[in-house]
């Protein structure tokens, strides 16, 4: 499997030296990719009794700026958004920003997108929360056209481009688009238009979801094996003795990618996060779940 590390957004702080140290060490350890979460606005809880989830106190580095920085600091690791909340952004701007990161990193961007859960962000950014899912499909179509062609004319329900394009574009003419989320609508969307799916559950629960995803893919005329799977191993939630079995369970379901998350486990320093990442990758390699030579 290709093993990645989740950028510890809420715990790493704002010192660029710490960000640099974490990212370069992750690459040196042999991880195959870095995955970062995305939020623009955090909700103030003083006017929202009972609020759950991230707040205005939660730190989130802006994802494209972060990856522009990491593109210059790293040379091999793939940079994955996990996930960019696409419908709260202007599509042509996302196409431009993603293409720029892809160009500056030498083709190392994989764009994971989702529709989000926080109406506070949508309201603050001036975009509709209620139709975000269906809008994202049109956005993905426009992204792919803007990456592939020098000039695009696109007339959709929400998106319009009149004989215009972006430059530079990705050298490959495309950037992989993976989708996050666990609703049935999301699974159908992945089956029809996604390059991969980013589930957040264990393999026991995931088996039924993967079966549905594969069924929907066949209905859409696609080979299920062509749709990537990248689950997440949350070290704060999965006991150490169960981690290898957790990963093997997903491997049996066809996952060829996996990302390790260290947040929420009480780590205080960057080196604390890196230490547990080193131990986890060693354990997964010992179990035959990661090839050290493939990352060299």
C-alpha cells in the first residue's frame, strides 16, 4: 500500500519552521504522501450554544498556500487535499490554484474534494449550502475542462465560462479528483465521476459501503477496480494492537492507499507526532503492508 501522513493541522501551530520540519521529516521517513484538511472559517461558539465540531479556536493552514510552500520543501511526496470543500469556492479559481500547485510540485497534487458540513463557512463565503452536492458535480466537470484545454466554453446551471482558460495548466492535462464523504449520494457520485474515494471508517463498516460503491460503478459502466480507495488510520481511535489488522482489513477490500492521522492522541510537539509516525510506518512495513524501497 501507499502510506501517507495527515498534516496535524490543529496541533502544529503557526511557526513555519515547525511546518517545514514536519513535512521534510515525513518525506525522509518514507511516507508516500501528505494529506491536509481544509476549513476557511471557524464558528464562534459564544453565539452558538451546543455547537460541535471545529471552532474559531481551531487552526487550519490555507490548503493551497500550504501546498505551495511544501512543494518547494519536498521532492517526492504526493500532496493530497483531504478534503477541499469545493462548493464553497469559485471553480475557476480552484482550477487555477490546483494547477499552480501541481506545476510547482512537478505533478504531485491529488485533489480530494468534499461538500462539507458547516453552513457557517458557506454563509461567510457567500455560497449556497443547500445545493452543494449537486453543484460539486458541475464544478468537477469544469475543473477537468480547464485543466485539459487552453480555451473553454462551458455553460452549466451554475458555472459559465466564455472562451477563456487558465495558464499554466497541469503538464498531464489532468489532476486526479477523489471524493470524501459517506452518504449514498456521495458513493453514487464517486462511482460516476470520481477517481477515488476517501472513506473514514473501519473495514468492518466499510465492506458494505465498498460493495455499494462497486455496484454503482458497474451500473455506470465503470470498472470498480479503476476507482481508488484511501481509508484513514486514526491512531487516537485505533489501539496499537489493532492497527495492523485495521490496515489489512482495508487492503482486503481493495485499498491501495492509506493515511495515518496522529491528531487527538495527546502529542505536544512536532517531534512527538513524527516519533509515532516513524513507529507506525515501521510496524506496517514489518507486516508487509508498505514497501520501503518504493518510497526511496
